[in-house]
């Protein structure tokens, strides 16, 4: 007998989050062509050879993670999706990861020479710390335990990228490579929704599990976090010692490790004294993070938001 | 004591932060069709931003509908934003919008489940308003 095949019906939802996240991801769709990267060429010329090499290596490392998530991570999660809508969200995530990976090559072709880029890709294939980070995740994707796959996936989306994301935020805070930073901010926004959604699907399964199973899973999550963290610290040192940024990048790692754990529903691990990232980096990431920041006057994107507030939502009745 | 009114979707991050405060709190339901609370005393409003980086959708619809009731605007004393700094300039934008529209202070912003420091700050702010 043939098994029955079902067509996806978006008008019958089992979980409204699927549609909400689908709508958000599709309306946030973007391509690197949207960003005028070539405006960064003069600024790129001001970087030293070592700074250029660091930047290309960092972006190559990010490319590797996006490649894994697009071709293995999201397709793995698709197999255990509980609703056709959840499956569809993962197809979107998979595609956006490919857009992210593609974007780094757009940055390279705009700013760098072919030789510099070829060298960096070779470096990424030979660098033991980067390869270890990739393999720690891939091993969990390979093992047949859905919750463990989801945990590894949230750690990739919400933790492992951040040793890399730090650098364009650093350049941006020095008014360098600001268009590249705009592109990276689009990626950072996408990763937030990815980490949130996979973490949400994880928490549904976790809630249903027995107390023993919950204990096993929680221990697995913290063990994996420690293992990844240790490797991230060494990766960070190998890249950033030369430019004297390692200590602040580590704070950024702690800050984001906490957020990755929170996406899984676990309480943050690193205390505040170890997560106080340099204020200029936080401002480059999120100019509104300071409560005293006035969204509604000033310049740049916050000004645009200020003007838009008047027309923002038809539901307001006052 | 100042009451808390909060909104949280099915992911429940904001709900868990509010539970950690262990104070009197009312939830704005997220299913449409359920009756919205009507306040009779001063309160602080806690809710997440959901615009995905945009202005549109930043304030969740149930929060808008709740505030469309004049009685709920009259008792509002302050706003607390939940969000994620990954959304850049739109971090807790919904809370900024409501604070400005209703002319009340934005007391604090926190990310996801909040940290122990966020909980301490919120206790301080709630005792103060
Ligand atoms: C689709 C989507 C859009 C979001 N948009 C924003 C945003 O524009 N600004 C922000 O600060 N946080 C944003 N967030 C983060 C949420 O506010 C955050 O995850 C919050 O903890 C959710 O609260 P809840 O679980 O109580 O619903 C968004 C999250 C999602 C899933
Ligand atoms: Fe990505
Ligand atoms: Fe992602």
C-alpha cells in the first residue's frame, strides 16, 4: 500500500509560532547586493596587513559555520520536524544560511585579492581549532538524538558565531568597514530568530520529557557548552592576541553563551562581572541598548525609526 | 504596591522573568478573543518587542488593544522592555514606543529570561514608582 502524502496547509496550524516565525523570516529576507560594500574599499586600505589577514580569517571561519548550518544543521532538524510548517521554517533557515555564507564571498570579492582569500580558505581547512569547533557540532548532528541536535544547533546559532561577529563590530566602532558591519548586523538579526525558534522547539520536547531524561539533557547541554567554550577561548586567543582584543572578545563570548543557554530555557551561567563587554562594542551592536538613548531624535537609523513611529501600526486607537 | 501587567507569547521568556519577581502580576492573554484585563490600580507594563527589527509589529497587538482602553492608560506608571540586542536599533523598540506614546518612563530593558542583576534592578524600580 502506498503511504499517504500530505500537502502543507498554512490555514490549519498546530503551532502559531510556526507562521509567526515564517512571516518574520520571509519579511526579513535580504541579499548582500542590498549593501553598498564597495564604499568600504577606502577604509579597507587603512587596515594593516595583519588586520586584513585577521578580518579575512574571521570571515572565513564564519563562512564555515554558515555552510554547516545550511547544508547539515537545518536539514537535520527538518527530519524531526513535528509539523509541516516547522519543516518549512527550516527550509527558510537553510536557505538564509546559504545567503549568509554567500555574503562573505561578496565582501571578499569587493575588498580582497584572490590570493589573500585562497590563503584564508586554506587556513580554515588546516586550522585545528576551527576544525574542532565544526566537528564538535557535526558529531551531534550525526547522532540520532533530536534534543541533542537542537542543543548543538542553538549553540552554533547563538554562541559560536560571536568570536567572529566581534571583529566587524570593533571596526564599526572605529568608523571602519561600516557597510560590512551593516551586512553583519543583518546576519546577527537573522541568527537571533534562528536561535530563538530552534530553542523554542527544543523546550517543547524538554517539557514533555521525564525528570531523568531532563537531567540527562541538561547535563549534556552544559557539558557541550563547556567543551565548545574551551575551544572558543583558544580560537579567540589564536586570532585576537596579536591585536590585543582577546580579553574583551572573551567577555562577548560569555555574554552570548548566556543568551544561547537562555534560548534553550536555561538560566545564564556567566556572572555579570565577566560579561561586561566594552560599551563601544555594545553600541555598535545595538545603539538602543543604553536606556538613555533617545530613539526619537538624533541621526541615522534611530532618526528614521522616530519618523516612522507616527505611522507604525493601524491598531492604535489613540 | 505597584502591580505588574505583562505580556508573553508561547515561548514564555517574559513570563519566566515575571515569575522570578514573585510579585502580584496579571497577564495579557496572547490568544485573540480572550478578554483583556482592565486595571484599577497603578501598574508597570512588561512586554517583549516583536517587530523583528522593524517598527511595524514592535508592540504586540494584544498590548496595543490593552492600551487602547483608556482606563489602562490612566493607571500606567512605567514600562519595562524585553528583547534581544541582536535586533540592533530595534532593541526593545516596542517599549520605547509605548513609553513615548503614553508619556511614562521606560524603567528598564532586559534580554530573554533576564539575569539576576535584571531581577534586582526591577525590584528596585518597582519599589520606586
Ligand atoms: C519574530 C521575532 C521578532 C523579534 N523582534 C524583536 C525586536 O524587534 N526587538 C527586540 O528587542 N527583540 C525582538 N525579539 C526578541 C524577543 O523580544 C525576545 O525573544 C523575548 O524574550 C520574547 O518574549 P516572550 O517569550 O515572552 O514572548 C523578537 C523575537 C522574535 C521571535
Ligand atoms: Fe547564518
Ligand atoms: Fe542561522
